[in-house]
C-alpha cells in the first residue's frame, strides 16, 4: 500500500532524536559532575591557600612588646634583623656631615615594626620616592623609596640620631607612626615597613658602637651603641 511504513519511520525518527537528546543530557551530566568535582577541589585548594596567607600575614605583622634595656646613654636597635653594614658616610640633610652608619637587613621572616633608638624630639621627616631594588643591596638606601627620621636626643641632650626606613623589592609601603614635633621614648614603636626591607641607623662619630657585622639584633632591645 502507498506510504506504508512512514508512520513507523516518523516514530523511529522521534525515538532517535530523543535518544540523542538523552545521551547529550547524560554526557552533559557527566561533564557537569566532573566540572563540579574540579571546582570543589579547586575551591578547597584556594581556601587552603587563603588560610596559609592569613597565617603568614598574621605572623608577618606580629608586634611583640620590646624589653627595653634600662640605663643611660644607650642607643638601641631600631629594627629586627641582621647587621650587614657598619661604616662611616656623609649624611648632609639631618646629621649635617660625617656619621656612623649601621645598616640592618630585614628578611620577610623578621618583625617589621621599628622602634625609637633613643628618647628625644622628632625634628626631621623626609619622604623620598624611589625604586624598589632588592634591599640586600647596600645602594638600595640611595635609590629606593625611603623615609628619613631625625631625632634630637633628650638623654643626653644635644645629639642627633637618624633612622632611615628603606623599602625593598617586596616592601611597597612605609607606614610611619610619628610626625615632626613629637616626643618619642626609647623603644616605642615609630613605624612599620611592609615585607622585606632595610633600616639604617645614623649616629654621631662620638658614639661607641657595640655591635659587629652579622649580629642578629632585636628592635627595641639590642644595644647598638652608647654615647661617650
């Protein structure tokens, strides 16, 4: 008979395409399940990384209370780290000429809060925009972003002590806690440098240096020098 079997063909065509749709949904479900698993695993990995970041950040920004040594005429360390330079330089802006320089390198594992090396009045404050060279290099003090703080001592009176805060390749922000005209007390917090950096201590030539190269010093505690 004419057109015999066409209804069956139409039925088979519908069955075929519904099968194709079913297979597509099935495959889509498998792919979605795999993607969901990957996203879930990735989410756990990201959460784990974030937890590590939180722990490192809390560790990096730790701020212990210094045990400031008692005594007169003491100059204590302004930073935590390793003494890698002891020399004499000319610092014309605050020290006004030749002076001792003790440079302290701060790794990312050191405390990055700085402390006042002496008691006195902050009379000099100069922020210098610069580069972000590796703070391991001695010339980073010249070329890098830095902040020079100058303190005129109150005990004994009449001396100048400078502290230069130097940003490093990772340190991108210097956060001072003090301003010109403020009185500071030996050992109190004066600034924060975020991540690896360097701190230079400038002293009058009459000061007697007590530390040596490669000494590990503690901010607010280690006696760096004494006034003669």
